[in-house]
C-alpha cells in the first residue's frame, strides 16, 4: 500500500477545506459548475485527509508526515 505523506496539521487543514468547499457547493448562487467543482474538491480533500496520502505529494516528492512510516512493523 502507499505510505502516508500527510502530517497532522496538513490533514486538519484539509478537513477545514472540506467544510469550506462543501458550504460553497451547497450555497453557490449559480448552479452547474459553481456547485460541481467545489463539491468535487470537497470529496477529494476529505478522502486524502482520511487516508493520509496525497497523490500530488507523491508526484512531487513532498512528505509532511511527522512519523517515519518506512520503519513501521507490519
């Protein structure tokens, strides 16, 4: 499986962004893309925060995780 690459603060920020994007999607004054895009962003932020793995971080080699998961026992 993938190693976690998000730290606690990073995951907390993503949860906050999930709430923000969710509210924007719910109360957008216009329909269509003004609701779909924030809703998709909210889902992506929620999933990456829950799993602790960000695909873009893997692509660019970023790791904000506090714990070294490479030495963890199985």
